[in-house]
C-alpha cells in the first residue's frame, strides 16, 4: 500500500485529506436522513429489520464523526484512540445484529410489506458501496488506517442494506419472513472480526 510521502507534490496530501472529509460528511448526512426515512418505514410496516437498520445508521454516524475528528489531527495518540472507537462501533454493530436476528427468529415476527423500505435500502446499498470504495482508496493513498477501517464500517453498512433489502423483497414476494434475520448472522461474524482487527492496530 503506497501512502503519500513527505516529498510528494505540495498540496497532494491536503487534497486527499479534504476528499476523506467530504466522503465522511456525505456518509454522515446520508445516514442522518436515513434515520428519519427508516423510522417512518419501520413504524408503518412494523418492521424490526428496518428499525434495526436505523440503529446501524446511528453507528455509522458515530464512526464518521470519529474519522472527521481524527483527520483534523493525525497525531499517533489520536489515531490509536480513533481506531479503538471504530472497533467499539464494530462490536456494537455485531451485538445489535446478533440480538436483532435472534429475537426475530425466536418470536417469529412477521413484518408488513414496505415499499419505502425496499426503495431506501436499495439506494442506500449502492451509495454505501460507492462511499466505502472511495474511503478505501483515499485511506490507502494517505496511509491512514482509520479511514480504511471506517471504510469497512461503511462496507458493512452496504452489505447490511443488501441483506435487509433481500429480506424485505423475499417477505413481500414469497412470505419468507425469516430471510432477513438469517442473513444477519453472516454479518455478525464479519463485524466481530473487523472490530477485533481495529483494536489490534
């Protein structure tokens, strides 16, 4: 992984830092809007999956705020603290997914159909995949593990949006209410692994 060196052209690093901040601000703004949209969709459909995805948006907002704070001063002690906070966000995400999926399966909760939820999760999946890719490339160019790690949080957000979307579609078309919590267990393992990786830096 090649990072920006001290003898690189003047202004390259500052432009990369500015790009990283823009990506985080876009992520934060998207998830802020998403919380409102998902709350409306979850209440109208009585969907635990959509409500849970709203909680994931809160975690992503927290992670983006941490990275914006870290990018303002890339001192080593701030970097270590930021990675620890992102690791905690991963752990919280894994715990939330495990609890949500288990409760839905045990209770046998059958949510209503939600066209709003389907549209929003589909668009969110695309947006988060693009943002995750941008963060990964920018973080690699900067040699910044915090931005790279938070990019993985955004990637999980994209995968989760896809899983929720699949569950909503299968529930709407085939009545497979259990599809969403089943997919959630796959993400529990991924979130736990990435959380441990962030703490190990």
